[in-house]
C-alpha cells in the first residue's frame, strides 16, 4: 500500500470514529435528560393524580374528562393520611401554568389535551382518549371558535 493512501485511510477512519463518538455522546446526554424528566414526572403528585383520574374514568367507560381539582383529591390513592384538605388547598394555590406543564407528558402518553385560551384555574384542561381529532373538532366546534387549543398525542 502506498504511504499517501494509507495516511488518507487513517484520516478517514479517525474522522468517522470521532463523528460516531460525538453522536454517541449527544445521544447519551439526551437520554440522561429524558431520564431526569421521567424521574421528575414520577415525583409530580399532580401528574400522578391526573393519571389516576384518567384510569378511573377510562375504567368507567368514559372517553374524556375535565381535570377538576376536587376530582383529583377525591381520586388520589395517596390520600391515606387524611390530608385531602391540605392537598386541595395546594391545588388551588398552584398556578395554572404549573398545571399545564403536564400536558406534554400526557400527549407523550397518547392523550389529546385541550384548554381554553383563558385558563380556568379550577379546570385547566380536558383530556381525551377515545376520540379522533375530527370528532373532537366537530363536537367542540364552539370551543375552537373561542380560541381553544388542542394538543396532539405524540
């Protein structure tokens, strides 16, 4: 093999290896961030309460639910210590933006989520699981003409 082509081959292989290592490092960082988000979501009592409420409504045959603070407290299985009043007070004090922060997680789990352009503090959003976008847009036509927002499942 000639020394020039041998050197060119080494340079090419080094470049490919460096690119692969960079890509693996970026993937590793992305996975670490996703894991941190997943752990934070597991610790999010509001999100857990919403998911428990969805399960209960799905088991009853419903296709959607309005997420209302009082329902979250009544259906929270972690309320064994009798702290429902305290939790309800915390929910009332939680800014709507924090409640809306669980929407990407819900969409990532396959739910349709909609909320008014002016956020209702006691019912910040509605979750759907047995509807198509076409049906949601048809049934909630007035909601969308008032500026309602629909988030798609991922």
